[in-house]
C-alpha cells in the first residue's frame, strides 16, 4: 500500500471551502506551469530549430 505522504487531517483546522480553493489554486497553478513548459518546448522546436537535422554546406550527404 502507498504511504499517505499528505493527509487532509493536518489541515483539519481549515474550513471545507478554503480547502476547496486551495485545491483549485494548485490545479490552476499546475495548468499554468504545464502550459508555460509546453510553450518553451514549442519555441525550441519551431523558433530555434531544436532536433532538426542541419546538412553541411555543400550537402554531400544527399548525393
């Protein structure tokens, strides 16, 4: 069985609506971070040419 690393019992002093807003805020922050990471990956591929083969000047490998 997986150990319980984080328990809501530790936050029992908080009201339920506050806990819900905490969870919603964490989900939104994670979504923003994921979107930003995707944006950085897309800019690497499409703007900076990452993982794109660049032939030599005289293109002798295509002969």
